[in-house]
């Protein structure tokens, strides 16, 4: 019974896990794409 509840919870959570992983990959892609841009110098 416990295994079924854990499976159900994991099955319902997979979209959140997938979106989190895609967000991390997207952030790393942006960092890689704009790695040559430096922040402006402070006065």
C-alpha cells in the first residue's frame, strides 16, 4: 500500500521535476551563450 502511494506521488510530481530540470538547462544555455558579455564598470 505504501509503495502505491509513493508511486502515485512520484507520478504526479514528474511535471515539476521535468520543468525544474529544463529550467536549469535553459539557464546554463543562456550563461554559455552570453559568457563573453561583461557587466558595465562602476564609476
